């Protein structure tokens, strides 16, 4: 749930989603769920010339399984907290595995 | 008495299909089961536990709780109004009779038109020759090619409607009529219509039911003319057959009589009173229904052909008909345009109404509830959603003006919603269901893993929190213990990092515990602390002690050994340095002073001091070292500083004594961190001395320590400075020199000035050449030192 928890804090921030088909979409993150499906608003495709059919699209829903990378806004990420959250997540997993 | 076995006079409760129950064409009331039986929860089959796990398996075949939705109220006897073929058969004779009479009367006028019709018409006319048996004559409804049962039903419904109604219908197919009216028939009809038009038009204005108020799929609204209303079938499939329509266009007397049997008693009475009024009354009523239906059909089938293009059998009749219809429609549209628009919207929204049965919805609801339960399990929210919760809390603290929007929505909504007075029955039920679902989920926790005998890993089942199944490699517990009890004499990097991680784990535990303080009621200053508060405090102390222990501060110091003390070793890692300020908050003063002592004693082996000495010839430290130094200065120094600034003189003197004994003072005086420590102690001691509250003995001790220090650094003052350069940052050295100079006697001061005179002059010169901001800064730095001795840079000219 760490990623879910993390992405929830990025709601209303601009992110760039890189899909497994090399499509890169920049937009405002509107919502995310536990499958890391993503809803973007006010999107624009990074290489617009290559994907003209997407130039009219204003918002998208991206299935979590097709996401390769999410480019994060650095100033919206609390690195120290993320470290701690990662430790907690690891502790949770270890606790469950036991 | 009644035509379809419908008895309007009988007790409404014993009617076959109560008007309040949903009809066949009506949209199902999805909450029918809920709202009809508010007190009877367990019978309606949506009890969560019943089907909690293995949703499909749990379905009870014998459970007939929702039969009411499907069949209406179970208490009433089943009526016969669905038996269309039977009902038709009963009246087939009458219909045929009427048909024959009609045929005989109109034969001469009828004949000439026959040739203009297509070949199918022949079969129609030949069928008219014989009188068929009880079976309904398909040709009556002018749809000979279509199979019987479904078509049977349509005319059955539409026949009464069309008794006098010649209003052009908007049948989507509108096949050319096969049963033709003679010219006289049509003229008579038009005349009759013309007379009634004014009347019905008026009626329309007042009585057209508001379509806007009535979504298309709602059960037919029952107007004053209830029986007719019941015959009026509103489903989208309904397209009144034009053949039937014309068949009864001018009904013979028999038919009128026959029709009277269907009417409720009050209508019959009315009819008998005023036989002449019958057509108009009926027509008005039927017309009303037709208009309503027409509107709705227009909504549904907007792109279809307009009304006036409807093919009519007699072309010469069309213009007046079309004109009337058009005028009517224009008027209607004008009046209803707004409503139509809204209706259109509603219709579009309602297009998919009724696609799911209540059972389907229950099923989905259960799945959603299940998800809710697993997400909303508040117990491990902090564990599962740590980043989000803390991040939101930090942000909320950063600007308290901002409403708790996101966090509140996620975590407080459930509590906030409780106090909302406007919740209705469904919401209440929903909440009950959630509560029960949560209870059920807690009662039978799901096994999340499967360990196969002899396998190396476990198979995890996916659930909401871990959507993707993963393979967990079993880890031996002994690994951890082995790690914990290792000797630190030759601890390698990995072991040290593991120690840092354990420190962090405990630290996180402490912090979580700290956050739980808010759950305890605030302490009453007069009363002794509550049991919960005592428990909490005990736990806090225990955790803090564990944290302290994990830092290995108390590992014995072995001055002879060349290996670093474990605490100093782990302090060389950046993440340990960053943890220090957080750790310090949880430690008691005794533990803090121990840590401070530990660092002071090992000051010359601290990584930031060992690496912090400028190598000969180098103007700058390596960037990695600079980073570490900055991190130490920003994270470790402030908590130590804040401690020292409250420490008594005895501790300061003691620490300086330790420094002199155990540490290479010359070495540390060459580094930024070392000088920072020295500055810290000297300035604190000087403050305490000037405050005049210390006793003589302590002051004497302090003077001794000071003198020893001064002598030791004699000849090394210039080494304190970083390699000279215009932009070099040497403020900390001037601060140190100032703190030394304040406590120095006259001889010492002179020595000090003499030692650093070159540097002073250099800085003053540089400050004149450099841009104003940096120049002023440099001047100020030097002045700090000069003023400590009662001098000023200005004196130097």
C-alpha cells in the first residue's frame, strides 16, 4: 500500500506517466486507486506530433498495469518521510511474512 | 362484467396486479425490497453474512424474499391479464362479427380501392370471406407475416385505445395499411375529428400530463380514466398497429356497447346518461394518452421521420390531417419545448435504467462493501497508509488555514457522516451493512498465504491491499538474532547499516507511540494521571530506552583498541546523522549528556573531523566530505548545542577536560566541526562566568582549563583557518577566536592578535576590493573578533 499511499499525496500535482507503449502523458493527477490505476486531467502528450489522435483528448484513465514510470514533481515528495514509510512498509511485510 | 377478467369493482387488494406494484414495463424499484420491509432485515436476502464469502455459492435457491419484486405482492391471487391469447379468443367472435357487419355496410365504397394495394392485400380480403373459428384472425391486425403471440398482445392493448382515435401515430415502421377505409369513411372521420378538435385541443392544454415530471420508464401514471390508463401500454416496443387502428376507426354501435363493458361503473353510468358524449369523452381521454405517448416517443426517437410524413392510405386526405397534426404539434412543441429538453436529458440518463436487476446490484454492493472493509480497517491504517497520513498532517501543520480536505475526506468522513441528520433509510441501512460487514470480516480473517510443504516460498493470495500476488522467500529468524549479538570489534559496513536500520525501526515505533498521546484524554493537573496515561508513559520510557540501547552508546570504550566505537561508527553514516535530532527529542537529559560526552571523547575520530582537515595544498575539501560536514553541522550540532546552552559550568568544564585528556586538540582545531565544538563550550562557559552565578571553585577550574587550552593552541592559531582565498568561508573561525578572546587576559589577547594579525589585515584588504555584500560580511567577521577584545577594524584604518 506504500505506493498507493504515496501517490495519494500527489493528487492535484502535475505528473508525467510513461506507459509501456512508450507513450508519455503529462497531466494533473486526479485520482489513484489501490491498483495504481490513474486518472489524469488536462493532459498533453509529450511527443504530440507522434500521436496526433491524442491531441483532442483532455483526460484519461490509465490502467495501472500499463504504467512503466511515473515522473514525480520533486518538490511534492518528502524524501525523509518516504524513507520512513518504506521502513514501515518493510516492517509490515516482514511482520506478515512471519 | 369485465373484458379481460378485470374486475374494477372488487376490492383493490384482491386485484391481480395492484397499481402500486411495478408493472412489466416499469423500471424496477431497486430498493423495493429495502423500503417495503424496513423492519424485516433478514428476509430480504441481502444480509451480508449470508453470502459473505463465496458470493455465488451463498445464493439460496429456496429464498423467495425478492419474489415480491418480480411478481408483485405475493398475497394477492394471480390475475389473468397476461393471458392475451385467451382473452383475445374470448372476444374473437365479437370482433369478427363487427368486422363482418362493417364489411357488409361498406362494401360498395370499399371495392374500387382494392386494386391499388399490394398483393398481400388479397390474402386479407379472402380471409374476410369466411368467418374464422375462435382463433384470432391475424389479418385483423394487418400483420399476417408476424408470429402470433407477441402481435396478439399489441392489438389487444391498442384496440380500445383506437376505438375512436384516428390520431396519426408515430409507428416507426408505419407499413401501408392493408385494410382500407373508403372515402366516405375517411371524410366522416375527418368531420368528426374537426368537431372534436377544438375540444380536445383545449383538453390538451389543461390535461396533457406533464411529461417532464414523468421519466419515461416510470410505471404508467394513472389518470382519472383509470381503465384506459391500464390498457395504455407504454413500453418502447409499443407501436400501435395502423391496421387495427383503422379497423376500428369508426366503430359500429355494437362495439360501443361492447366497449362499455370494460368501463368502470361510474363511466358506464356517465355514458348511459349522455350517449352522445361518449365519443368525445373517450376521444379526449385517449387523445390525452396518445399525446403523452407521442411526446415520449418523440423524445426517444427524435431522429425518426416527422409526424406529417407518416404515409396515409388516402393521399387526398393527407393535407388537412397533416396540417392539423402539424399545428397541434407546433403548438405543443412551443409550449413543451423547455420540458422536452429536460425530458430528453432525463431520458438519456434513464436510457440504461433497469439494465441491472436488484440482485445484480446487491451483488456489486457486496463486493464494494468488501473492499471498503479491507480498506477502511482503521486498525492498521497507520501502518498501511503511513506516508499519506503523516504527509497530510505535516502539510496541514504547514498551513493551518487550509481545510483538511483530502485527509478529512479519506479518514474523517465516516465519523463526520455520523452526525449528519439528513441521512435517509438507505444510508442507514448501508451503514448497518458496512458495520456488519466489518464485523464479519473481523470474525473470519482470510488466510492470505499458502505455504506448500517442502516449498521454498509462500504463495500470497491477492487482496485489496496487495493486489498483485507475490512470492515471499522465507527468511530464517536466526539471521536477525545473529546480527544483533555480533561483536562490534570488527563490525563491517553491512552490520553497521543494519544497526542504523534497527535504530530507525525503534525510532518509528517511538514516534507512532508519541502520536498516540492524542488518544489519551488531556491530563487534569489536579488529578493524578489516569491509568491510560501512566501506561502510555511507561511504554514511552521503555521505547526510548530501547532506542538509546540500539544506538550502542553504552558499549564500553576501549582506549587501547584501534577500532572505532560502534556509536561513532554508525554516526559516520548520513542517515544516522539525520536521525539524531529526531532521536534527541525522546531521550532524557542523562542520555543526552552521555551522547554528547561520547561524541566529545571521540571527536578526533569522527569522520567529519578526520576527513575535515584540509590536505596540504588543497583549497577545498572533497565534495563528499563537505556534504557530510554540512549534514553534521545541520543535524547533529543543533541538538547538542541546545543542550550545551543549558548545561551548567561543571559539565562544560568536565567536557573540556575530557577533550584535553583524550583528544588531539590541535587536530580538531583544524576542522570546522572541531572548532564548532570548541566555540560551543567556550562561549557557554564565558556566558556562565559573566552571569556571575557560578561558585569560585568552578570558576577556578574553568580558568585552568582555559589556560591549558590557550597554551596548547599557541602557535596553531593560523592553522584554524581554512586555506586563504577571497571567497573562503571562515566565519566560524572568527567566532571561535572571538570566544577565546573574550576570556583571555591581556597577554593572551596580545598573543592572539599577533598570531592572526596577517589574516586580519588580509581580510580587511579583501573586504575593500570585494563586492559590497561580501566585503561587509568579511569585515563583520573580523570585527567580531576585534570587538571581543574591545577593538575595532576601523582602528586599523
